[in-house]
């Protein structure tokens, strides 16, 4: 396996994916990263710790996949509900060698300074409190409107100063007051500038490249976030990945290509994070307007994945899962001659897994009903006939691959489910 991915681009892509969950707080994680880092700079934190702080801030809300929960958190949901996403984020990051570094500060990012556990350690305590600072500043900013942060900052500094010694450490508040005295601090929070601020950060400490099996862990993390969006999509990405791998094996793909196909399956629906829960869970046919929102998801998948250097091809296999051989799929209207075998495999696995799973508008299809649907899509010119034949010839094994609970999976590159 020769493919290597830089961890920094994987983290930035993950941050873009999390941004999609934002309702009217788009780029929340990025603004928190900027506020926390600028404050950390005035506290004299060394570059290495600032890099870590940025990574933790970008990912701090990775326990939130649902747009409904996102909205409640914006209105400062009650404490117990708030803590759930902190614990989820902590749990999700634990298994990953590099990212587990920031798991603890994410776990405590809503815990008041005066209540942080005594054994947390100075680095994690300060990091979690800086994230909380950024989170509170952004919430206050969002209440006033993001279109002109410099004008709308009035009152925010006073509100934050009032939290010193309770929710926020006095030294964090003092550094924030000093950092935010500068107009540029506020002007830089608008979308265009905050994006550039992050892209320009070298994040030297995250520049190491990880090999493809390790990147599989990041893909698994992304799939967990996407699959947690709704009970109707639970384990969908995992099932698609596992079935795509199985079909790829049967089709004779080489081992390194199989690993990439599996990763494409894990991440194919990452763009779905931008679709509001009410649309994903609607128990009826979507209106044309709702469908246009739903149709965006595979384009968003492409946008996020294709910007990870080294992942360009996998991005196509993942994002073309709603394309059709006859050219009538979406969103790129690719037709047979521009759809690789790997992309066709992910498309067949996606349809198969979705049929095997309950949806809000229909029940789960039993295994022996699935060939009828797949053959219908072949006749319509949507799915590849040879790959569908492979799935049907191996129906029981395909069904197991698509629906087996994660714990029972014979893992390719998937770490054991937690
Ligand atoms: Fe949060
Ligand atoms: Fe999809
Ligand atoms: Fe899907």
C-alpha cells in the first residue's frame, strides 16, 4: 500500500465535514479554533501546544451529527444533554493513535473551570477551558449576528469577563480581553477570513503522513459520525464499506485497491451531514425542494474528500454513488464510460445496503426480495449488470456483509467497533 495521506489535511477535511452540521452556525469549530488560538498566543503557549489546541477546537463538536441537536446546543441545552456530545466525542477519538491526544480536552469542553477534575492535568485543563471560551464567545456572537462581528462585539467582552473564576479561568479571560481589544480579531471571524486563517496555519505538528490503513481509522471515525445522524442510517456506511469490499474481492480487485474501496464506502455519505434531520427522517416522499437539498450530499462528499491530497481517486469512487450508467444519475451526470468499476461497486453496495435497512418511508426488505429491486435498477440502466449479478450470486454473503453488526465483522482495515 503506497498511498500516504497527510494528517493535517485529514483533520481539515474532518473539520469541513463537521461544518456541514451547522445550521446557522456554519464554521463554528473554525471560529472556536481561531478564538482559542489567538487567546493561547497571548498566554505564551508554544507552537506545538497551539497546533494541538487548533486540532482540538476544530473537532470539539464531533459528537454532534444531528442538525436538531446542533440547534438545541446553540440555545444552550441543559447540562446533561450538553455533556452527551462531549462523551461521544471522547469515545470516538480514543482509538486513534494521533487524535486521542485531544480526546480529554474535548470531553471537558463544557465543564466549568471550577469543576474540572483535579487529576485532569494542566495541559488538558487549559485546552478544554480555551475551547469553552471560544464556544461561549461564538454563541454570543451568533445571538447578535455574524455579518459584522466587529460591530456586534458590544457586550460580549463584558459577558465573558463576568465568567472569570467560575466557568472560565481568570488568566484565560484576561488573555481573551487583551486579544480581543484588537479590531482584527473580530474582523477575522467572518467566513472568508476564518477559512483563510486556518488554511494558512502550518500546523507543523500534524504534518506527518499516515499510511493508508491508518487513514482507514479516520475514515471509520467519519463513518461513525455520519451513521450516528439518524437511527435510519445507523451502520449504513459500515455496511456499504463491508459489502463494497466483499464485491471487490469477488470481482478480483487487488488488495490495496480493496482497502481504498472500503474507505470510499465508509465515507461516501459524509455530505449527508448537511441534510437536515427532518428530511433524512421524513416518513413520506420528499418534495422537489427537499429532494434538491438531499441531492447536494454526494457533491458535498466530493468537495470534502477531493481536497485531501492523495485521496482524489477515492473521492470519486465515494462521491459517484448516485451516478448512473445511463447518465441520468446525480450530481455530475457521469455515464458508463466515465464510471470506474470501483465507483460502480460502491453504487451497488449503497443500493443493496439501503434496501436491507429500514427507512422512514418503507420497511426493511428481506434478502430474497433484494434481487428484484437490483435487477430493476439494471434494466433502468442505473447499476452495473455484472456487479449486480455478483451480489445476487452471492446473496447470503452479500446480505451478511451489508448488515452484520460491526462487532461481528471480519475486519479488513476496520478497527473493532467500540
Ligand atoms: Fe460543544
Ligand atoms: Fe448517498
Ligand atoms: Fe449511502
